[in-house]
C-alpha cells in the first residue's frame, strides 16, 4: 500500500484540490494529518499492517519522530500480545506528554459517509524524557534491548512473557536476538524498584524454546493459574521410531497439551508442502499414536489461551491438578 503525502503531492504536481475532493467523496482515508491512503487498500490490510502504515504516516507528518515502547517493539519485529492502540513517541517535553484518543486522531473519513467498516484508528502517546535511539529501516527507534525491558516493565505478565520468550528465543529468525543477561542488567538499572522486580520476574520465567506466541501465552496463563510447569518441546519415540514433538507435556499425569494456532494449517511455511487437509490428517494420525501409547492429548486455540478461565477449565477437565489460586507474584 502506498501512503500519499499531501505536501509532497502538492509540491510535485501543483495540485491543491484533488486529494481533498477524493477524501470528500470517500475514496481516501486520512491516516494522519496530511497523509492519506486509498480507502479500499486500507480496509484490506490486517490490523498489524494498518498499525505499521500509521507509524509510517506519523513519520511523514512528524519527520523527527523517535519511536519507543510497543511501537519500537513492533518495528523490531518482536511478537506482542496485541496491536498497540497508540503510536508511542519518545522525547516529549513535560507539558506535551500524554495521549491523543485513537478514535479521533487517525484513519478517518469525512463525517456523514458510511461503509467504513474495518477502518482502524490509532492515537499518539508522547513520552519523556529523550531516550537514545538507533536507526532501523530508516526509522529512529529505541535500541532493541532497552525496548524489550521497557515494554515488559509496563505490560501484563502474560504479555511480558510473550515478548521475552520471543526476544531471547530460538524461534526469532526475522531480527536480532537479545540475551537474558543483557535484559537483566537493564532491569537492574530501572528507576522503580517495583518495575525492577517485575521485569526480573518475567525474565526469570522466560524460556528460549517456546514454539510460538500462543505457547508462550498458554504457559504464562498456566503459571498464573497455579498449574504444574510442563516440559516443553518433548520428543516421543514409540517402538524406536520418532512420533512427535509436543508443545507441553506433564509426565506425571501422562498428559500432552497442544496449542493450535491457525497458521499451523494455513501458512505455507508451517505446512511443509502439504495441503491444509493433509496437515490435519497427519496431525490426527500422530495424536492417535500418542493416545494408543497411553497418553491423553488436549488441544486449545488462541481464543482459549487468551481466556484464563476457559484454559483453566480445559486443563482441569483433562486431569491436570491446579492449586485453585492465582499466582499472586504474576498479577
């Protein structure tokens, strides 16, 4: 998708009216002040793609922008639990810090026009003081390690675990990784004692071998709910033959847990040349072999992983004992 910078358009064409006319007809959305996009293209984007385009629009609107927190994390291609509601900027003076409401700040159509389903708006959040930045993909961002530590310090336990697992994990292939030790050093330098303890707690729980964001979220929810810790990425051999590598395994209870994200059956890189139907059939055969060997298998999706009550009920019904109390250290 191509963003339209009104100022650049005016300079190159001398045309000061066609954009406003197209906007008035509902052909364009205003992503940021002076930055437009074709409405049909904008609506076709996923929320994450719209967010990235909004960040690029902010760069056009405010060329000296320095991005921090969840915005910087997304630009470092780190996994976040949800799309940020704001674009986070660093370096605001005390009187200019704060947030603008996302529903009035971006990606809007003229009043009175309909058919705007799917148009997502993001506000601006300004933070101070000025933080060091590095240039990454032509944007100024807070450095990767500082970004990870800062986001964990402000986020929930589950969101922090998703981010930490990915930042230090072996599954991160689209960008640089950061070590747990470096993050712990940064955590120790945070001004707030409460935030130092919080970031340390999340990092102590983080692992490098979580297979996906959904697995990280599930594991964090299990911990908060007081369930026993599972073995991760356990290999199963039956009759001397490799059968499966599972997401979660509780040997004492002969229970296997599997997180099923949609990508497992829809994205080519996960299908390994199979069709979605073939992948589902192969998964069923694998599970049948595990069950025949005396293991119980329980599965859940992103919606269940996101709902601690649902996930807790599912695991208890599968025979996994929980303490019945939420872990106070992760609330």
